[in-house]
C-alpha cells in the first residue's frame, strides 16, 4: 500500500456509559507508513476509543473504516482477517508452547487452516516462523517455552504474532507497559523499522512520552472523551492546553512530556 494511503478512519465516534460520554465525537486518520499515538491523562477515554476501533465495543454513533471497508460493529476476529494486527496491554500468548510454536499457530490460523491438531511435530510454516522470530530478535529462543521468557521478550513475541498475518494496519494498546526503559526503546525502534520497511500503518496508545515523541509521526490527545489537540509532535508538545491538562502546567526542562 502506498505511503500516505488511509488505512484507518474514524468519524464522529461516540460511546456513553451511564449517560457519561467516555468518547465524545472523536475522529482520526491513520495512514500507511505512519505512526499515530493516542495519548491523554487517565480517564481520558483512550481505552474506550481503542475498544471502538478494534471491535471490542460498539459505538453509539459514528463510523470506523479500515482498509477501505466500513467495519463498524465488526467483531475483532473479522477485523483481524481483513489485515489488521493487534497487540494488547496484557500479553496474550500460549505459555506452554514454544516461542516458535506460538508464531506457527498464528501463521496456520492466518492461512485458514485448523490449529486443533497442532502439535510439537508440526512442520507447517517453519521457515516463515523462523524469519519472523529473527526479525523481532527472538531467533535464538525459538525452542524455549514461551512461559519462560523475560517480559520484554514476551512483548517481542506478541509483536511477531501480530504481524504473522502481514497486516497493513497494526493496533497497539500500551505496547511498552511494564517494560524497562531500554526494553521500551528497543521495542518501539523495532516497530518503527517495520513501518519503514513494510509501509505498515500504526495506531498506538502509550504513557511513555519518550517513546511517543521519538517515534510517532502524529499525536492525538484526548481529555474527558474529546479531542484536545492533534498534530505533529512538536506542535502538540507546545500546545498550552496539553501542558495544562496533561502536565499540570509543567514543561520538563528537556522539552519532553511526562505523565504524572
């Protein structure tokens, strides 16, 4: 897909809980070859917005278009089959399977084959699984049980699983949550490399502002369910409304943003 092509478009999304609008008329666009970060203080509506986009929640109003199709109300499984990858704030892997088997299972599922009879002797998609693990830096750990991985490596494995279906759009919910600073930087550099190499479009939520400002092409800031600001990182960083709401009026000396 050509760089700049729209891979995700949300228009006028609304979701209310008990009369309170958790998401209130939110619209956004993600382009191929670009990374959009969705940020904001706790309770801003990020998780609800993400749920509306990935099919876990049905909007009260608005529309979601992915890869040229109206997917409003589609379940997550159907959205994934369209060519959308997903990682989760709480990792979802098969701890009793090896690292390679986790990726093989994802590849088999993407091919439309049943995984019910999948076992340790299964030879399907071995080469492709090995290539994906090498790409995320886990090639040497292919035969290790996934449950024995360090947390940072689990996040890398989840990324390999997410890109097993060769998505054109990747949705990442708090991808660096729980990781050490060096691990966060490494994971986001890996994602940025995939974006450059494949033209992948990425939407991610994130609390680590170092990761956000180092890698996002554009930022959208939510506050109380509404879009407070949207634009290039340098423009959002200088927005006094963002500093007031998200930083308590404080601008860190190095010009970066930090959550409180």
